């Protein structure tokens, strides 16, 4: 892992279909990760991390030689089951199961930033576990359990990938716009399938005559009379009041704009 230019390259990685990555997390820290498919079972496992001055072919013992390579701090090593990469779980001598994290903002209709008549919701995220349909980011109403708009991952395919859907639903008052799409490939028809941990950019915008959505640069507009939503929850853990609870996701950014953006603007927002 090159800590300067954030590239990865080593003959020691990838022997059994491993995947690896590095990302800048701020203040000079980098997050490194490796996943690998086990070829058997064992009661124990291990991994090692060692700093070297450059991409040499031989490893250097810490503090050895005329130019000992010091000055790297390590923190937060963690082993996990599956490909998902979660935040750090403090442990002391034994494994720990993560408690559910419930993150939401209530009474959003009372805040100046929220606009009932029109608006745009954007998020950048990665889903770290595909096991059933699950919400990621949404705005919903507690008065009507099925009034919501947001982003969710579909149930996984046989190969472990999943489609991501951007959608809205309004039960009361009834809406003439169903509103929503699954993120598409460049052909605009075939659904795109995402890997666990793959970063996704998605956005939706609503107004009195149209619902628009875009994911990874591909947008869609559905027209027709639509009543303004009366959402009172901004949720980062489920899709609507009574369902699609999230399992594991890495949400990097959520933004709300108090105007309805065009399809072109949404596509530009969600292009990598």
C-alpha cells in the first residue's frame, strides 16, 4: 500500500482472489483493507502489516539497517466475517457483536432547510452487507407508514451482488406518480449490479409535476400531478416507518437542496 499516492501493488496480495484498497480518511491517516475467500476452516487466523520505505521486493525488519523506517502509527486493526468493512469496534480479549446504530433526525418539517413543495436528496454510500432489501438513506412520514422517498439495496443475486433502487412512494394522499428506478447501466435499460463495499452516488428530486432520479450518472423523469410530501424523519438506517431496516452501510455524505433539480443536474451530481 503506497501511503503517498494511495495505490496498491504487491506480489503478496491476491493469492486466493483477495480484494484490497486504501483510502484517505483525513489528518494524515489512511484506511487499508484486504478481503480474501477462505479455502478451508481454521480455529484461528492472522494478518501482518509492516512499514517499508518504498516498494522494494524484500521486507525490512523494523529499526534495522542504516536508515530505519519509523514514523508510521497503526491503529484499529480489525478482523471481520464477510467482505463488509465497518467502523471500528473496541474489543478487549474477546470478539464483540456490533449493536444496531439508529441514526435519524426527527421533525424535519420544522427546519428551515426542508422544503415540502420541492427538493433534492443526494447521498454517497456503500452497502457492506447484502442479505435482503434494506434502506440506506430516506425521508419518510410517521403519519403514513408507506410515505417515503430514498435509496435502498435489493435482495442479493446468486453471485452476491445487488441492484440499488432510487424510489418514492406516497400512500396518502394518493399520488399519480409511482416514481423511482433501479440504477441502470449505460444502455439505460439493464439494471446495474453492485459489489459489496462499492461506492454509489444517488440522487432524487421531487416537485408538483415530476419525480426525477439518477444513480451513477444515469437519470429518469416521471411526470404527473404529485402532492407535496409531508415527511418528518430523515433516516440513515431504514427506508420507511415499518420496513426495510438497514443492515450495514458506509454513508459518506447526505445533502438536501430545497429545490427540484433537473435530470441533467442529477446526472452530473452522481457521476464518479
